[in-house]
């Protein structure tokens, strides 16, 4: 066994030690785990999280109605349509994004458990959030970042985020795209004994619950109504999961949870030749689809991000639409924010045209911008990589080859991702080569996918998978 194999053989042991959670205790049935109990035993009520985040600069950002953009929505909608759009301005958190909420609870918990430092593997805003919160708690911080392709070329957005992490006092380890990221990450966890400030622990997800809660409460305060829909940028699924869980604690009224990703179909998020052909390092389908159908592909044994439990709708927008809406936000609202965070805004603009004038759609986040994160810097980088940039029909955009800014607002639409197909892909992934499962696993699969019992059983029958009735009278979290 070589050193890589030896380290990977200890992966689960290292992971459990680095987050202080014994994931084995939640396993049951053939393939199930008690998600509700995992989240409950992680501790921290919504009120406690709110208090922690208030102290450490990670909540109560303003909800802003986008008055001029709303006029534009109505101008290009049919009579009686054009919902009001509100933006939750998360760029005003201390580290400039909603991920400060996730990092605040992770770092607080690490300090509480007595860890000397934290480690996160990320090339995105989460690195800056962890570095910022670690500084507040007096913790050491290491950020492992996938930064360059094999030619040593890095996207300006990623380089900007490295600068931010270092500004907050973190040690940043920059790597080229590929499998070495996870190996180096595991090695550092074992060598340092630091806390794994993963995006996918219960602490990371619970930190976002306040965001969903605030979206509802702020909307009530401003309009006396709960939002009809909340649009959430979807990557690894934690943003959707935490927001939806917060909404459920804020109101019993139905609020549609809509996930939105940038369409990067055909580009592989970890392929060297594709790495610099995409203009968005997060919030795209290269994360959104794989993590939806296989949430546990993350850096913990069981991810607390389970987007299919909560999504009502999933849509994509194009790179050109996001860049265009970033410019619109600047010119019409006087708000300069980073493009990736405007993915949900671009989707909301199209969705608002489908909704009536008395309805409300909330865009639940924004992110800070800077020299490298600025949309003009990213467009210049794309042009230098041979990407064709022009005005045209966004739906004709080819990821990795072109970026088309909308030539006509009537062309500003979203593309639906058919959730039943995604749920079927999830079942295919989790069931794998199983020949039989237990009765209790059926209830688990129902919860994971929002499918009915008959829909799950129909899938099992179609694929020749048997189920036993050993646990027929037991429930998921009441075993």
C-alpha cells in the first residue's frame, strides 16, 4: 500500500476526528442514515445561532426592493404580470457573502471544542468567510485552494479570493486542478489536528437557517406578506438546504424554494482543459447536479446538505445572463456586486415575468466584488481564453466557447431542470448494485427525494430491487 492509499484508508477516521461527530451512530437499515437526528444533535437552536452571528458579523443584512429592476420586469411582462423582486444583500456581512453565516457556526463550534485551528478546502467565498471568522475567534486557519490549471494560469476570481483569505491572516495553499486537493486536505487534517470547517457539516447548514428565516421575516416587515418564492443559487446544496430549513421555521405558509445554477453543461469542474473555460467557480451545474444526485461525495462521511429534500423547482441561467444582470444591478440600482452571487438574481428576473404583479420573489443573497471578482475582469479573462463574447440569444450560448449577453429582454428566460429525472438519478446512485433493501429504507428514500411511497416502490420494481419488512413499524427518527 502506497502513502496515498494508506491515507485514504484512514479517510473516515480522520473526518470523524476533525469534526467531532461519530457518523456511524446515525446509520441504519441497508443504506439509510438519520438526517433529522444528526441535525438535532448538532445542537444550536435558531435563536442561539442568531445570537452567535450577531456578535460575529454574520446576519441581519438588509432586504432591498429593486425598484428600477422591477419597473424593467413589468415593462417586458404581459399585462398583469411582473412580480416584485427583493434582494437580501448578503455582501454586507463582514466577509462579503452569505457564507459568513456558515463559517460563523463552524468556527464558533471549533473554538468551543478546543481546536487550535480550522481548515477548509475551497476556491470560493467560503475560504474568506472561514478566514474572517477564524480571526475573530483567535484560531489558526489554513485554506486549501484549487487555483491553477497545468499551465499555471489562475482565474482572476480565484486569485482575488486568495488575496482575501490572506488578508484575514489565513495560510493559503494553492494547488492545480485535480485529485491532489483532497489528498492534501486529508493530510493537513491529520498532521495539524485542526477542525474541518466543511461546508457540509450540520454547523455549516444550520448557519444558513437564519438567512431563510430572515428572508421571510424581513419580507413580512416590509410588505405584510411572506414571499411567494425564494430563489437560491445552488452549487453543493447547502445554500438551498439551510435556506429552506430556515423558511420552515419562519412560516407555515408555502414558500416555493427555487434553485438556480449557471448552465455549464459539457464542462467538467475538475478537468484541467475545462478549468479556465468557465467563468463561474461556483453556483453552476458542475456542482449543482453531481451534489444533488450524490450529496455524500463531499468532504465528510454524510453531508448535511440534502437539496432534493427541499427543492420545489430547479432552473438554469446562462453566463451571459448573469453578467448582463450584474451590469443592470450596477446601472439601475447603484449596487455593485460580484457576478456569481447574481446567479439567483438573473433567474429571479426571468421568473418574475411569469408571476403576477401582486406576488413577491426574494433573491436570498449577494456577494462582494473586487478587482478579480468584477464582471469586467472575468469577461476579459474569458476573452483571453478564446471565449467568444457577444450580444445574442442567451439560449444559443455554448459553455466553454461563447458568452452571449441578452440582445432582447424577451429572450431572458430560465431553462428547467426536470426534477423527477434528477430524483431518479439520485435513486440510481444511492441504490447502486443493491439487490435488496429494508422497509425502513423506503421511508428514507421518500424523505431524501420528496417522492411518494408508490413512486419509490415503482422505481424498485422497475430495477428488480427487493425490500424486506424487518423494520416496517419503525420510523426514520424514532427508531
